[in-house]
């Protein structure tokens, strides 16, 4: 509408649609993530047929190709869970805190959060609800020091639906720089924990807020 001219000669346009997505579950018998090659072909044929019924031939004739995306496999979902935990680690990287999760806990996350109709975005929301609040409280209380590994496993006796995971804190040696000093500028690790209701403040001199505050703010 602004009168601009764009050269589209070297452009690839990708358009997505959920037309025929219900057929994926119907053919897979309710579980679209575990299907053999024969079912995959049947799914693709059903989705392409649904697209041809929904869109006009004049539109489809201008498309170079129609690609049917396979539903996420169990293995792919597990990788997504671990990637999301790495994302949470980035939010407390100033403290060199990392998350690790065992296979049983990964399966529990998938069972509790994944919905084929909504995709993998529900995994991120589930982890935020289950972990961010809990870890934020641990940071504020001074229970987690720098250079810590938080190991997540299944809680065998959960009190409620928000108590599904058990978190074990393990202390690691601080990362060293080329000059032999640790990443916080000294020759040894320095951890500061909350005491008397006061929060551990910034990791660097001059910071007004500790990184646990950032973690809390992002969980709200």
C-alpha cells in the first residue's frame, strides 16, 4: 500500500495451515507421535486431500510444493524439554547455575504438558509453572549458591500437582579463566547467600539487583 517495489526473484515464501491436522490423530489412533512409515504416508495423503478440498485450484496451482510436517516424535519432545532447561539456565548464568534432568523426569514433563493440538509451546509454560517459581524462592532464600547444578528428578510422593519434581542441589568447582582466577575475579569461589531475610545482591559491583530478582520477575 506504500508503493514500494520489492524484488521477489530470489525469495521463498512459506505458508502454513492446520487444514487436515485432525486426520493425523485419526490415522494414528490418537497418538500422532508414534507411527510407522505406512501410517505416515496415509497421513500425508489425507492432509493433501483435505487441502485440495479446502483451497481453490487457482491457489494451489501457484504453489510449487505442499509439505506435510510430521508430528513431533518422543525423541524430539525430549530434546525440546532439555533445550527449555538450557533456556532457564541462561536466566541465571551469572551465577553459573545449570539444570540437569533425568530421563524419567523428561517423560513426566512430556506426559503432563504436551498436547498434539497445541504443539511444544505448552512444554515451556509447564516448566515455567513447575520450576521457575520454586527455583526463584530457593534463590531468594539463599539455598542455591553460585556454581551449582540443580538436578531434577521425579518426586515419588508429590503433595500436589505443583510438587511433581524433586530438586537436588550439587556444588561444582568454579570456572577458571586463563590467568588461573575464577570467573568472579578471585582465586577461589565466592558465594553469598540470603540471611536474616535479606537478598543476595548483584553479582558485580554497582549492580542494583541480584540475578535471582530477574528470575523472579520473568516468572511472573
